[in-house]
């Protein structure tokens, strides 16, 4: 189309290939296996391409999310808007470097979102398979965007209730990250309503548990592991269940620390101690345990083909277990 | 999904239903008719739904474009990022109103882009029809985004050459607005390669002509008609062919006026006089005439069914004719 467009496409390519845990394609793949999809069958390659397109949706979500949150680091590298702002500055181009970085991030995220659809529909799947998965595909993208919007709105309103945090978790992580990918995979293989309901119940619970574990990592995690500065979620003012319970239980230091862009390590340590002391960490750990249990029960009750049942149970446990 | 999401969806709905010339659906519809699509046939409603989804792509393009250009007015109303920033301010919400407006505009544009695909694929068209139109659908979305990116990059680089302006026009307007919608429509009806090539040649030329007319309106147009302040394109620093030729021909006032956010009417008038005097307006008018002629010749040579041939010729003339 135009030679200059390559710099946008390269940035997207680097972003997608540069890291990430491939969680959504993994769940979609195992949803397909759960409904009897054959990894040595003739559609396996096409299914692998189709589920991989979820990484492009996630690229859009992250690139736009980093822009909205003004995050400067992702996976240990500058975020897209920061990198393009820096490029603008280095070249001494006209206008505001910040605005240029913002524009590039908006457009590169848009490209990822449009190409996710293109990748899915060009995967070579039969029309009938595409038709069956159109509902979860559609709902997944909308739930992701609704979750992002709700997140932005909740932060603006200063709604730090546990209820608001859980509503966001249900849409942004549970539905978009686990439930719908499983649904999509199972629908591709023509899974029964019973199987799909079971997988969705599993996904809805394990997805929230997964987010709660991530929230704990966002406050307590090692920057080497998370790729983000220590206490980044606190500095960003992220309204998580952990934070909501911390406030509710009287960890007053949160009022001072939350949303402070220049949060020092000492204050982060103080918040950590307070969250443990008031019992917020224990309460979140307990919730993770309950959700993991109910997820595993739903999985157990569903007619899931092996080895998917074992694999999904392993994923559930490994993605929600304590890591510190 | 969540009650609060309604405010985003309402804003998108108001935006799409609140105005616009429906140019892209119109061209797609007449592309379909050109290839023999029957307006009283059984697929007509489904085709109408499918081509209407182009308005959602355009909503994404405009909402994100207004954000990137920091435009405050669109169709006589506040742009989405401005409206949401104002809502934030009125409610006295937390954080920066500007950032909230930006976030809302990013997400509402994303919703429009995702829903365009959903609307197309839920239109009820047979799988074979969807398959035939997948190539122009894919290329159209990428050409739009590539054109936007090239536009941002060209402005940053300060490239005010006529060549750069025409490259952007070819992608952003010609391909995305006329050529691909015609291609998509004709492909839906199973048009021959000969017909599709003819329609695309017509669309590529008339699309550029249409953009050049729009560029003239952006500088000379009546705010009552354009819905934008007088000389808005100049204040935004838009690098159009008109501006490129004006600079090339020695309208030095452009160096002062271009990209000045607080441009006064007197300077706008001065720029107008200079563009006429140096011959830039005549050169652009001449180019519009040439492109319209070659477009009509391509249309004439293509095996276009009536009444589409007459209708497309009328559209070509009415969308490129002098209006002042």
C-alpha cells in the first residue's frame, strides 16, 4: 500500500511476537479439544490459525489500554505510544511528540483489531464452523471493550467498591480471557450445549480467579517477572478487589498511595504490609481458592474429552496458584 | 453486559444516526446493482444491511481521526472525545477530563470497528457471498488505516509535497471511500473481473476527485454547509494537494497560516485570495475535471447494468461539481 506503513506493521508484529502468555489461544484450543477436536485431523492447522487471531485482539486491548492508562512500560519495553513519541522526538518531526505517539498507538491498535477478524476469516475454516463460532467471537470482542469502558468509568467515578471491581473482572478477564475463548473453541468443534455451558461456568470462575491472582502480582510481584515497575498497579490507581477490600478493611495508606504516579518503593512496601495486616490479601486468596474449586467442579461435571479435562484442570491450577 | 456500557453505545448510536452522507454504503449498493443485484430480489435486505455496516467503519475512522487531530467540532456538534471530556468535568469525576475523553473516544471507535464486522457477518448473507467479498472488505479496512497512518506520518515529517498529498488521497479516500465499496458490492453480486476492474478504475479516479473537492470546501466552504469552522483544514495544518500546490506556486502566507489553531477569519480570507491568485485553485479544479473525465470513461467502458451506470455517473458528477 505504502512503504511508510511498514513502520506501523513492524511495530505491531514486534509487539505480538515479542511476548505474552498466549492464554486466550490456549484456552480456545483446549475448548476445541474438549469438544473432540482432533489435533491430527484435517482442520487442526486452520483451527490453530483461527485461535491465534485472539492474540491480535489482545494486542489491540493492550496497546489501547497502555495509552489510556498512560503506562510507559509493557513486557519490559516502552509501550507503543511511548516508543512512537520517542521516534518523533529523535527525528525532530513537527508538532507534539506525545500526540504523534498517541495517534500511532490508536491506529496500530485499530489495525490489530481489524486484522484479528481478517485472520480468523482467512484461516480456511468451513463456513459452517465460522457460523457456529460467530456468537462467542462477537460477544468476546464486545465484552472486552465493555469491560475496558467500565474500567475507565469506574476509575473516573472513584467507585472503589468490591462489587465494581468484580463486575470489571467478570467482563474484562473472565468473559474475554477464558470463558469466550473456551466457548469459541468448543463451538468450532460442534460441542453440545451441555459441554459449552460447563466450559463457560468453568471459564467464568477461573477467569476471575486468574485476575485476582494478577491483582496480587500487580502489587506484590517481582518487576523481573511482571515486566512492570514495582507497585505499578498502585501508581496507576487500579481499582482491584484487593484494593477495594483493603480500603474496606481500613488500610488507610491506600488513600495516599493510590494513583500517585511517582510512588516510591518505601510507600509500596508500606501498602503491602497494610494489605496483609488488614486481611485483604487473605480474603483475596480465599476468594481465589473458592473460585478455583467451583471452576474445577464445573469442569468435572461437564462431558469434556480427554486429555482436555486434565489439561484445563492443570491450567486452572497453574494460572491461579501462589507464586510468592 | 453492564448498565454503564449504555452511555458508550448511545454515543456511538447518536454519532452514526446523527448525520453523514452515507457515501460508502451508497457506492457499495450501486456496485451490487452494477453487477446485476436485484433490489426486489430475495437478498436485497441482507445486502442493504451488509453495506450499511460501512457506516460503522466510518464512525471508527472519524471518532479516532477527530481525537488524533484534536478536532473539537464534527457535524456542528462536539466531537466524541470533547463530549466525554465535558461529561467528566460536569460530574466532577476523578482524574483528567481530557484523558477520560480520550479513553472514551478510543473505546467507542473500537466498538464501531468490531461491530462493523459483526453487522456484516450477521447480515444473513449466504457463505458464498461473504467469501466473495472478503478480499475487498479486508483491503478496504487496511487501506483506511494505512491512509490514516500515512496522513499522521506525513504531517509529522512536514512533507508538503503534492505527491504525498495524492498518496494519502488514493488510500484514504479513493480506495476506502469509493473503489473498495464498489468492489465489495460488485463482488457480492458475483460481478465479472472485467466489471470489477472497470468499477475500481472509476472509483480510484472519482475518489481522488471527490477528495480534492472536499479539500477546496475545507478552505473555501461555508461553515453552515461543512459543519466545521471556516478554514478548519488550514488551522489543522492538513497537507492537501491544494496546499501543496499553493506552496509550490509561492503562496507564502501558507507558511504563517498553516497549523495555527487560533487562525482568524482575516488570515483565512488572505489565504483564500493567495490560493486563487497563484493558480492553485485552478490547478486543483483542472485535476478534478481530468479525474472525473477519466473516471466516467472507465465507467463507460465497463459492462455496468442499468440503472447503475446512470446513477454512478450522476454520483460522480454531483460529488465533484463546483458548489461555490
